[in-house]
C-alpha cells in the first residue's frame, strides 16, 4: 500500500506512455497542480515544457501559463522558483500567451510581498518576460525601486531584470542608464555589485547618444578602476557594446590591441584576445591593415605559447575573410611591401614548424588562406611554404591518436582540400603526400585522410590508375583485421576508390572489394559500402521513405518510357505504313499521317516524357530538406525527359517550329561532379545530332529513329547516381497545422448556417531536426484554403457564382517557428462541403517548396431559421390554394 501511495499521479495516468490529446494532458497536469502534496505540485510544474513541446499551440499554452501564474501567486517560494525555470525554458512560447495582461497581473501581485526572496523571484520572472512586456511601466518602476533595496538577493534579481529590459526597451534603457551610472560610480556600492551592474551597459545601443554616454562611462571605469576583475568586465562590456552599435568597432579594436600590447597581466591579455576574435568573426571588414600589423607584431614578440596561440587564432579567423585582401591591397599613393616580406607571412612561416600543434595548425591555415585568397599575387614561394607546412603537420599528426592530434589533423586536411580547390595545380602534390602517408598512419588518421582524398577527387580528377593500384593494395592489407576502426577504414577507402573510378570500376577492383566484403566485413559495413557505391553509380537498397520511393518509381517509369520509345522506333521496320496512308494523310490534311500509326505513337511518347518531367519537377519542389547535389541530380533527370521530348518534336512531330536556342550548349565547366559532367556531355552531343538532322530528311525516316535510339542509349550508358539525400537526411523540416473550429471526431462535419461566414483559424508550428537551416531556411509559409461541395441537400436556388466556391491564399512569416492566420469562408449552398488546407513554404531566395501538410475538415451548411420559417409559411399558404384548385378540377369532372 505504501509503495502505491508513492507512485506519481502522472505515472498512474500513464502520461508519457500513451498518446493523450492536449486537453487530457493539461487536465492531468492541472490535477497535479491542485494536489495537496508539494512534491506532486513540483513534478507537475516541471513537466510543462514537455507539454509545450508536444502541443505548441496558443490555446493550450495560454491556459497552461495562466495556471502556472496562479501557482506562482499562491504557492511558496520553491514553487515560484520552479515556475520561473519553466518560463525561462519556454522562452520561445511566451509570445503565444493570449491574455498577457491577466498573466502579468497574477505574477506582479507578488512584487508587493514582505518576503524579499519572493520579490526577487518575481523580479527575475518579470525579467524573463521582458520580450512580451517590454514597455510595462509598473515593471520598470519596480525594477528601479528594487535596485535601492537593502537585500542583496533582491538587488541581484533587479540587476538581472534591468539587463533583460534594457535589451528589449529603448525607453527603459534611456531611463535606467543614469541610475546604473550613479550606482557604479557611487562609493557606497560594493565592488561585487559594480561587477554585476557593468554588463548592463552592453545593451545601451538603441541610439547613438545612448551608446556614446555608455562608452564614456566604460572608458572612465577602465581608467579609474585598474584592478584585474574590473578591467576584464569593463573591456568585455565595451566589446559587446561596440559589436552591437557597429560605429565604435574600429576604436574598440585599437583599445584591445593597446591592452594586449601594454598590459602585463596575462588575464587581461587573454580577455583582449578573446574579444578580438569575437570582433574578427563578427566585423572583419572593420579591421584595418594597421590593426592586423599590430597584432602580428605582438605575436612575434610574445614569449608565451598560450598567448601566441590565441593571437594566431584571431589572425587565422581574419585570414579567411575580406580583411586579408585589405591587408595585401595597394593603397593609391603608397608603395606596399610585397606579401613575401610582410610580418603576417613571416609569422605564419615561423609557426608552421612550431612544436605546439595548435600554433602550427593556425600558421598553416593562415598561409593556405593567403595563397587561396590573393590570386592576383605572384605567390609561388608561399605556395611551396603552404604545401611543405601541410606535409610536416600531416606527418606529425598522423601518428597521434589523441583527440588533440585528431583535431589538428582535421584542420590540416581541410586546408589541403581548400588549397587543392583554390590552386588546382597544387592538387597533384597534395594527393601524393596523402597517399604516401596513408600507408604508415594510424587507423583513426587514415579514415580522416580518406575523407580528404574523396573530397579532393570529387572536385578534381587527380587520382590516376597508378594511385588506384596503391589504394587497392592498401585495401587488401587493411581487410585482414575486423576491428571497428578497420571496418570504418574499409568504408572510407572504398569511397575513395569509387570516386577515383567513377567512369568504370575494373574487374580486379570489384574482385578485391567483393572478397573483403565476404571475408571480414559485417553487415553494417557491407551496407555502408553499397550506399557509397550507389551514390557514385550503382544499385540501391530498399528504402520505404517518400522521396526514395518516388525517385525509384520515376526511374522505373522513365525506363519503361525509354523501352516504349525504342519499340516505337523499331515498328517503322516491323510494321511500315500501309499503301493507303498517303491518301488518308491528304484527306485529313495532316502530312504526318502518311507515316502510319508511328506518328500517333510518337505523339504519345512525347506526352509521356513531358509528364515524367513534370513529375520530376514536383519531386524537386517537395524536397525542401535535400542537399544541393541531390536537387541537381533530380534536375538532371528532369532535363533528360525534356531532352527526349524535344528531340521527338524537333525530328518528327513539328520540325518547322522547333527551336534550339533555349537548349543551347551549356558546357561542363561548372559541373560539380563527374556524373553531372558526363550527363551534360551527353545532352550537348544529342542536341548537336538532332540539330544536324532537323529539316534535313522528311519525317519519319530511319535516320530519325536511329537518332532517337542513340540518344536513349547514350543516356542509359551513364550509370545512375544516388545522392546523399537518398540515404541520409541532414536537414529535417516539417510543419504541423491546427485548424479551429475543429470537430471532436474528424469524420463529423462542423455545422454552419448558410447566411453566415465561417471564420477558419489556421495555426502552425515549424518543427526542425538537429541542424535547422543547414541548406535553406523558411522565409514565409503559404496557406491555400479551398472548398468543394460533397453532397447537396434541399432545393436548388439561384446563387451567385462567387458564393459557390472558396479559393483563398495567404502568406505568413513564422515568428519563433509559429504562425497563424484566419480565413472567412462562404457556404451559401446547403449540403456538406470539404475544406482543404494545404501549406507550402518560401525560402530566403524566393523559391516556393511544396512541403505540405494537407489537412481536411468537413462543414455542413444548414438553412438559417429565418429563411426556413419564411419557406414553411409560403408552403402553408400555397396548400389551401392547391386544395381549392383540386376541388374545382373534381367539380368540373
């Protein structure tokens, strides 16, 4: 009995174990809130974030927060603290609170408590709500008043609230700035409190005057209070203020460089380096040549490796931005020194061979970025320095299995890929270095090096037959072990081999790979190798997902269309046109009919290929989360269908009006993969053949059918490439819609009178995976609402055409992944109507994607009581007249 009493009420209800609708889940939590046991109340409170995540719609969130506000108002301080934590965890849902006034009223009532801890929790609660109540004057007044409290807990809470409101409200920031300034400069204010007040000044960026006054105060603090803690806090606040206001960023860079150079304290130097790196990543365009030069001089002079590493990390960040071009650019009127003799190059060359791996990695990265970015310079010596530095770092890290060694190796390999792409003539030496080191490296390093080789080979055809032989020998040696690292290495090496031999894999290579798969590979390794082979060009495993099924189905239909077209072309030989075909063509006035039935078959084939192209286009639009390579693959399949359709039209159906301008040669210079290069080459060849035969022979001739067959064979000779999205989904985006009013049972219709309009509210939540916005982001959501009449009831009346259908569309921009809008719908015709709501999205580039979902509800249009009463009265008035007419008829009879 005792064990049963200790069970949670939520466990008894099965919450989390079975699917409860939103109302049931909220009722269960409400039961816990009203429990007499403190433990059950706290458990109910802390489960609210999970409820918000599962049902992120305003109606539920509004009700839930009002219940939490009641708990905050009447509960003890521990319950209030739990509510505060829930509010802070659910920050993105705060804007969905509908009754903000009532919610804040219940929270704010605790500010008048005699308990300073309760007031402190209330202040933190108000600070957490600053995004939805930025201009509440009573909250502003309470914060200012609590800053003068004698209780330290309440003052710290007021500081927290002041920082949050300053970030959201310009009026509050302007009003509190002088108060904060007085407290910081006041002698009675403890130093610890000053250190907490200073960061508030980072939010004083709403206008130039406010930012200038905050900057002057910080300048005074740095000068007046030279202690380490005060300087660190003031400088960091200084940096954050400059990064937000943007105007004072160059001055802040100079100030940080001054402290880095002149201040002897290591803690201050580290803080200066940290802030310089922040400004280097946020505003690299504000760095002048003098700033970079000063940083280089500091790095050359410092004897401490830790500080040198930090300065090099800043320079490494800058070297990958526009700042490096500014550094090496020639200013009119000044003769700039050549890059070879600059301090930045000198520093990077010295650090490339440093005994500290991190310093060496940053030195190599700086050299690589200079070599790649400054294309117009004659940097032959720098290119060699970069290659030699990468080689030495590769040798050093390939024998180290530690996490630090692997991280440094990744930096070096990324630099190799970047160098090979930016300077293609260096790719051969880079690849040879990798292959040489691959034999002696540790297994963990070998895996990373194989990834690097595959990345380079995907961009440039640098792996020759001799190198492929070395890879196969290494593959044989590695396959003798069955450890996890060896299995991973088998997959990585197989990937490099597939990339290196995309055109055709030799029989020997196939035999070696097959032998290793049969001997030491486990099932998961076999699948991964097959997946990599499919991405290059091969078969695919069964996958039940929608994109994969549709892609394979389209491929099957395309092959069937190819087969049907070849049979149609061969029918010209097996079933030539009859002798009467010419007479029929003259009678019908269609010269193409003299070719017999092949003309109709060609027309059907052309329509079939156009239909396939349209379906590929639909698949493209539905693949919002696909990577660019996968989308390009779908686009190439669509172009194949359009190419054959155009060839049929240009050769047979309508040679006179065929145009080749829009299908002109696109070239293969910008192709991103070998598969794309080969497909584009086939397209250009087919177009040339079709254009040469166009209008040269009277259709349909054997030359025309042979050209079509050759085009199909050329397309099929390029092995199909299955891209990454077919096997792996890196980005996941979905939309969840909620309609109101909505029936309790989805099959039941919603009743509405025919003389009224239905206000349909559509709410939605955008749900993301682990990497939101990796390839593209949602700019706006397009909602399309349409209705169709399912069944009609009652008499037919003459109704305006506008009232018979509903077809509306609205675009809304999600905020914190939530959006809502309303539609007014007419249902003048009595009967059951089907309402369909379909969503699509528009990305930042203006491209529309048909992501779905599609939601349907039913509405039953009923006759309004007044019209029904009038109709019944008219019927009753007509009944005596009809009876009198019947009596007269009987009398005459």
